[in-house]
């Protein structure tokens, strides 16, 4: 029981969870053998665990017999606050932004050293981008990432620099000193921008989303063509949207508190 | 291990999964005691399982110490085909529908006797509705539900009638014979409508979404004010959107097949 529960073989629960971890965006459909290999467990164990997970609805079979993540696990995952509270509050504002800008609209939160994309809305006219809902990108190279990093504890920036600031284009900021000054600017200006720092030709602009207590809980951003992006205009659209989300989060908090005191 | 269990027949995996099942939309945040009670397991067992689930990221703590579904479980849930394949293909068309109709736009799939709402987009001008992403509604009383029921095996309609057709308003169809004729009409016309059958004042209109093989895999619908709903106009917006989704699903299938044969 002691130690790292991600280590397969530690406990039955850890092994059952390792079956789920075998799935990722590059491997959303797996055979039983594939699961056993990727989870690093014997085939017989995989067979037994997969059967239990399938019975419960955490896994299900595709028409071709391969396993995929099941509807029930998806339903339970949606109960995470990042969806039930944050995404639900933000979605109408994101739709409005998408309508007015015709660009990609992002909502992201920080998990350790990654920006996790909670929702991504796009239009046929928007530039193609690498993010996807539930996907992760590094913090130092995008608008939403910079906002999250600028409002994270200093230790997070230290860890990012220690891990190494990955270079994605010639314009990615990879020197710790320059990144620190850039983040200071993000805090002062109230928004972040990243011009061709993740993808050539794309510019992203983002603002912080606060909760009722004033804590930055997410970043709201737009990704546009770098040549046609009007940063000032985008910030002017983003700020009231972020404020609308803050208000809806505060209303949700009040509902929660009322429920606690009932 | 089985000694302190209230149900010695339940495996460790089943008990770990029962911890997750303790959470639902009415109970998205639980104390340890709450989890033990709702999962029907001893407190000591709950403590051990919750700790493992928390280490892995399936659960996490709220600022007030209560447990919520974790970011990692949400991320893995998003790998379900209903999200990764269906929702991603449909989202741009749903946004467009939402922009043109200014009403609620739904995407739903059938799971047993329920319509499961895969995505719901709404606008400030839209009528308030009871559905939510990841939520469930009965098949016989909404537009998307009727489409899914009309294209399900006959045994599903039998089961629905046997279980009993719940009445939601004075206009809900609760007689099996009438429902059967209504579904025949849905198949003939190519769309379904439900006027104040789930909620007074609301009208829903829906069309089937086919995959590349011609199977109905989902229903796409709009919920509008019953007085201002123009069914013909709504159907005219829904049909090309459903066809666009079918094309994107077919493209996705081709990518999958290519990956299989690589």
C-alpha cells in the first residue's frame, strides 16, 4: 500500500486504475493485449479487471471488438468541478466570443506544469490549432498558459524553468529571465499575448478568470491569425466575458453555501 | 480483505468503483462519511480506497475538505467515443445552429431507456430547459428522445412501455399505441417534435444523425418557445447540420480504418 499508487501491481485498485491509464488520446481504442501491455500487467489480470470495468460501464466494446472508455465513466467525469462548475459557467460567454471574433476560444486551467484545455470552441473560419478539450499544453508558450503561470506560485515558474522551457517555434520564450519579465508584464497589463510562440502564424491573447474570492481559477483566451489579430480589440471582448464568468461562479458559490447551511 | 466488507462477494475493484458511483449530479461533493454511506462500505475501507483514488487523481479535495471528482478522471472520461468522436464532430454545427436559432441546441445518444445529453449549447435569449450535458431524460417526451426511440430496436419501445411512460405535462404521450403511431410518423417525416410534452411552454424539434454506415447514432435537436417555434424552419436548419456531422463522422471513420491498416 505504501509508496506510489501509480506503480502497477501495488494494489488491486491501482491495477484497475492502470487499465484506465492505458488509454490516452493517441490510444483511445485498445485490444485486451494492448491494455495488458500498456498497463504492464499479466494478460489474465487484465482480462479479469477489464471484465469488471466493462460490467460497471467504465469500458465498453467498439463494433470491431476493441475497448474504449465507457459512457458511464464519461458521465462521472463530467461531475468534476472543472466541468460542472467552471465549464458550465463559461460556455455561454465562450459562445458569444466565438460569434463575435470568429476565432478559436479557449478556457484552460493549470494542473502542475501544464495548461489543461477545459473547452475549445471553434468556427469554420478560425485558424487551425493544436489544442483540444481535455488536452494539455506547456504554460510558457500560449496566451492562456502565460496567464495561468503569471498567477501561479513562484515555485511553479521555478519548476517550469528547471524542467526546461520547450521550444516550439523560433519565437518561443525559452530564457527564464525573459519569461519572468514577460509574466510581470502579464500581471501589470491584465492580459497575456503569445505571437507565433506555439504555432507559426497564430497569435493568442488571454485574460485571467477570477472566482468570488479573487483567486485566478482559469484563463480565457482567443487564438487568431497573427496577421489579422487586433490584440486591443480582443482584450476588449475578453475582459467582460471573464467578468461574466466570475459573476456566474460567485452565484454558484452562493448556491453551494446555501446548500451547506440548509 | 473481504472480512470487513458488508458484501464479501464484491471485489476490491467493484468497491473502488462504488466509491465513484457515490457521486452524482445531486451529490457532486461528498465527505468521507458521505462516501462510505452512499457506497455502502465501512468507513475504514472508504478511507483506504479514497486515498488511492485521490493519489491517482480520480478524486480530489475541495478547499472545504470535501471530495470531488478529479481532473484526471474527467480527462480520461473525455476519451469516450461519445465525446472524442461524436461531440467533437458535432460541436461546430451545434454552434452554428445556436447562432442562427438563438435557441437551445442538443446532441443526445440513447443508453438503454434514456436519452443521454452529450452536449447542450444555449444562449441568453433561449428558453430555460431541464437538460444538461451528461444528464439523462426519458425517450418518449422530447424531440431528441423520440428520434432515438423511433430508430431503436422494437424491444426498446416495448421496455419503455413496460417500465411505464412517465407523465411530465398534460401533453406527454403516455399511451403505448399513440406513441407507436407517433414514432412511425417520426420515421416517415424524418424528424420528431414534442410540443410541451416535457416542459410547458417549450417545443423541441429533432432529426437523426447517421454514421457512415447509415446507422442512427445520435439525435440533434433544438428546444424553443412553443409559441414562437417554427417547426418547418427549424427542421430546415437541423437537416444540413446533421448531414455535416455525418460527413465528419465518416471522415473520422476513414482515419480510424487507415490507422488499423497501417
